C-alpha cells in the first residue's frame, strides 16, 4: 500500500513544475485572476497573506494532509 501511495505521489510531483520567486515585503504574487499572495513580513519566518475567493479553500500543508487522512 505504501509503495502505491509513493508512486502516485511521485507521479503528481513529477508532473508539476515549481516557479521560484524572490519577493520583498509589500510585493505580491498573483495566481490566475483572483488569488493574491502578499509578503507581509520577513523575519525569523516569512509571513504571507493570501486573498482568494470564498469558494477556494486555503490550508497549511499539515492541515490539508490531516483533512485528507480523515476522508
């Protein structure tokens, strides 16, 4: 079972591409026409603000993984 999970995960990761950007405080990243990621603060951690339509869910990865496990 773990092997099939890993193979599926690897296939999904391989299909996706990563765009790596450098942003400063106050600069934004736009996804599509209606998702904005704002860099709010850079210190010990990076603080991001995410604006998205109400019909799009936004979760931290660990929360998303927990939701998927509970399904």
